[in-house]
């Protein structure tokens, strides 16, 4: 599932967006953006529509549980 993250740069009036392929990646992008770029505007997914950060955390947890664990 893909996620689009919209954010507002501190020095700009335009909303910029980044697209990632997993909820875990989306959380990493959001954490980085909140520290360096500006304000989170939205998180969207084709299947879920617009979601909040808490729902994204739930989806990331579900993704982690669904991924096969590899042993070394």
C-alpha cells in the first residue's frame, strides 16, 4: 500500500508531498519532516483515504506482523 504525506514548509505557503510504499517508511518520513521541514498537513492512502498519525502507527504495526520473519 502506498502513502502520500503532505507537509507545509516553514518558509513556503505551498503544501509539498512525498510518497512511500509502507506505513513504516511513512512514519520515518514524518519524523524527519517534523524535525526539519515544517508542519504535517495530511497522510493519505488509496485504500484508507485520509488518515491520522495514530492510524498510521496501527497500520505500521500490522505490516510488521504480516511480514515474514527471517532468521539468520
